[in-house]
C-alpha cells in the first residue's frame, strides 16, 4: 500500500484548473526558488509540473477548416502509440499518457506502449508500474529495457511489441490536443507510404504555457553539420498544394524534406519494409535525418498534417549524459552520411572534420545492402527534387573558402564562435592552416551575396561604427544586400557604397568604411579555394 499512499500524496499536490487550456502559471516564494532549482537540474520546472493535473484541459488550436473534415472512425486503421523515456519527470510523463487517452478515440487507439530505457529514478520504478496497473486503461503497457540502450533501440523494442496497424511515436513530454490522431491515421489510410508528422507547438518548460503561432508553420530541413532545422514552406510546395487541395491549402498535407523525429506516425508494415531504424545507432541523434532521407529516396513521402497538433516541451539542454560521454549525435550522423549522402558527405566532414575517421562509427554494410534492395534514388536526386532550396556553399557560387587579408594573411573572416542561429557580428581570427574550418567557410554567390550556409552579410548602420553583421538568409530570390568584389580586392556593399575594413579592430570585429583603393586594411581574397566538385 506504500505506492497507493505516495500516489494519493502526488494527487493532493495538484491544483484543479491550474494552467488549464494552456495558460501560463507561476510559483511564488520558496516554491519559486525550488522550482527554479528543479529546472536547472531537469530542464523542466518539475515543481510546477507536479501541481498541474495530469488531465489538464488542452487549448483548441486547430484551423477552422479542420472542423469541416469528418472521419469515419470505423474505417481508420488502429494506432499503437509508442512513448520511450529515460529519467523523465514522473508528472510530465503521466501528463503525456493521460493526454493521449483523453484525446484519442478508443476505437482507433489500440494501445500505448511505454518503454523505460533503464531509468534510475525511484518514482519511475515501482510507483509508476503501480499507477499504470491501478489507475490507467489496460491499453497502457509498460516495458522496461534491461540496460540503457538509447532512443533507437528503445523505440525498436516498442515497435516489435506493437499490434496496431500504425505506429505513432511520441516523446515523453508532450500534450495532445483534440482531434490530433484522426488526421494522421486518415492520411496513412489514403497512402501507406506516407510518413506523417503533426504540427508541433511549444509548451514552455518553465511556465507550461501552450505557445501556438496561430495557423502558420515551418517544415524541416537540415544543416551541413548534421542537425535538423526549420524553414519556411517554399512557393513551389504551395503551388503543388493549390493544385491538389484547391481552397483548402491551409490544411493540405505539406511535403517536408526532413522531420524532427520525436513525433511521427507510420504504417507498421511500411516501417519494417523500409528498414525501421539503423539499430546500430547509439544513444540519441541522427536517426531523424537518416529516416527522412531514406523515406524520400526510397519511394515514400514525408508530410506535415496541419489538422494534427501536439504540444511539446523543448528542453534547452539534456539533463543527463550518454554512456561513456560519447558524441552519439555525431557518430550516428556519420553512419547516416556514409549510407545516404553519397558525395555530399564531404560537406559534413568539411563542417565536422573530427568525424571523418571516427573509430566508433562501425560497419554500415547492411544498411547499404538495404538501400540497394529498396532501389533507392541518389542524394543528388533528393537535393534537386525534395530540397532544391537548400544552399550548398560549394555549388553554384563564384567562389568559396577562407577569406583572408591580402596584406596580412594572419587574418581571416570568422564567426568567432558566436551563436550562428541568430544575427552576429562578423570578425577576423587567425587563419587556420589545415582544411577549411567551419567558422571560416564563406561563399560568394552569382547573385553577389556574401554568406555562409545559414547567414548573409549586411551592415548595421544604427551606430557610428558600422559593423558587418551576419543575419539569417532568405532565399537568393529575396536578396536585399549585395557585395561587389572589386578589382582592388575590396568587398563593396552595393546599397551603401561602403567597404569591409579591419582598421582599428574592436574586439576583432569587422566594420564598413568609406572605400579607399589604396587602403591595405580593405583588401581581401579567397584563400585555398577548392574547385567545385561537391
């Protein structure tokens, strides 16, 4: 009866109506300090989570057009929802489970399979098992790994036990909203080779506010250092949607080059046919891009379904380490690149030279055999047909490489290890003498844009010192800042007529000055430029 008492104590902490409908809420006094400490440890305010009902009411965030879509529940396939977890806060995990039970019609929810990847937290042991057995539907099943195995193997263990027609993978810190499951199952019922993802809204990790950006959304891309990122829906995809969905473009299934990987649905049979996961991937990371490329290159489609929306807590850090502190994301990404990226894998190594000969990558022969068996297309086909908007720093550019000072080649353009996902000041640093370092790889396009993979150069003219600032790029068709590499080897900003200068450097930051053809501090050249092969 000890667990019964603990569960009753947990329930007594909850405040009815707190944070209902996704509104933010706060702690005060000593509890606020304890909550902040719990956030520092877990990446989530666990103290606040413990006070919120497991059954808190979700907001209604669907597009109005979704109300007009009707689903024949009896004709839809059944779903096995697979939730893997490791050291997840107890109340956050249970809220995820309850949200599925509260929003998924019983007729199509075959089961919820919880896979514990060998957690050590006490409350995830006997108390969780007792709660599942005594408080939840018999559809909820708890399975425990015998040792920590990582996300991929834990998900495979769940998939092997699933009996529903569709596998729905969810992270353990989600909250589902009304009507989320039917659109996913309906699309797979229409097209068994479609792998579908919901719109993923943000649940604030500190206040538990359900943050929705309205009806707009982004789709998935990737960076050349092997990470997932978000980008706008391109116009060519909007044109396809206009042809296929006519007046309902806002809720039309939207092709996405990649997926984040935490939340998606796939036909169970198709999951195994197309190669499930690379079971030799360790820990976490890389599996989402591997599956994304494989789906597109081997005949499937990856689609965002706007009428399905799920809230997700995005942690700012991992509250736990991986076994032996391995860079599992990097290792897994190399496994993916060796099988699927063909010659483009060189771009990964250009950004991550440390991964080229990593000793822990292992053998990928069986995955290459899978690719041959499935008669998959090339990565070049993927880039041309699925993600043609992706900027490749070494392709279709006038020049690329290091940009060094002609009069003093100790200085090269450099991002100075700043946050390159936000606007940052361009600087100079000692030129690396080995292969081009990621922080010093720049391209000069035929549209006269000076840029990196993600950022384009402009001038901040709000102060007396006009710093050179790198800002997130739009597509080349929306260029606003252009530069001329003059016959005097200056980079001249066409919109202002100013040139990039390193005179009187402030914290190694470059600035714009009146162009002077005799100035030694305004002369720049591309150093160690490579021929365009990748």
